C-alpha cells in the first residue's frame, strides 16, 4: 500500500525548487504530517521528490521562512503550520479599504489597551516624536495636509502604539499586516472625500496611553479610527446609490 508520503510526485520541467516547494506545501495542507510532527529527513524527501538534497534543503528553507516549518538544532524539521501565511496575506491584500480599517480597529484598540498597562517612558517619547514630525509635514504641505505626505509618519505612529503593547505576537501580526495598512492609507489619503489627519486625536491617544487607563486608551483609539471608517462607509453607500 502506498503511503501519503510516497504520493509526492517528481519535479517536472518547472524550477525544481519551486516544484519541490509546491509539493511540500500541498502535503502540509493535506495534513500528511500533522502540526508538531517531524517531517522526513532531507535524504528521504530527496528520494521521494526525485531531486537533489540541495533542492530539498532550499525548499525547506523557504517553507521555514514562510512559517510553515521550524528547524530545531539536532532534532530535525517540524511542522509549524498547515497553512501558508503568504496566502493569508494575499487575501488581505485583495480586501477593500473598509475591511482593512475594521481589522486595524480590532488590532489597534487592543494594542492601545495593553499599551496603557505596559508602555515604557521611551514608548511615549517615541510616539510624541513621530507626531511632531507628522505635524511638521502637514504644516509644510498645506495643499496635501493629512494625505500622501503623511502616510509613512502615520503608519510609524500606529506601529509605535502597537509596539508599546509589548506583545511580540501582536507586533508581528501587525507588521505582517503592515503592507495592507500602508496601501489602505495611501488609498484613503488620496481620496479628498476622506477626512484630514487630525494630530490632536493622535495626541489624545498618547495622553490616554500615558495615563495608564486601558479603557480610556481603547476609547481614544476607537475615536481616532471611527472617522475614517465612517467616511469609507459613506463613500461606499454613495457609490452603491449611483449604480
């Protein structure tokens, strides 16, 4: 009887590494090797894939980098996840501005709560410094105030809030999500029907975090994001009405 491992097909005319990655990814998604278990050795995989050990080594390295596998020194390579995080990111990237803003609200309001409890003095200094730079940009670009000119500063500020929560897992999720956050900001700031960036609401969030009151920090963060979310809802309703 042929085992699931033996169903791995030989790499074809495509790049051997790409073919090996795809076949290993399919086996992981199918649960051939459950999460937490060790995958076959490099030598065994090379035989089943009918490729060289260098090809297998490179394919495994890519999947380790993708977060599907993890290598433990002296023990082997183990399954970390049966799904490819890259496919999740592609799904996020196809989402609309409203979708991204709603996820931002979920992540950032919780981050604000935690930041109120766990922030350091350095976190507060960092957030205020970013806001000072953003205010300078807005003052120097009155015709684009709160729009393209402030995207990077605004993202840096929100990232600083998340990092002030001092939760490494939350920080990594937000960084992974960062590309879509940046794109949503560019889209929103480029639309002149969207509200301007108001530094005062950002300062209110920093004040709330510095106060150490998690409820106040969550409310301030939600207030900051409610404006853009409401504006997007209004824009979408207007577009739907015109159809």
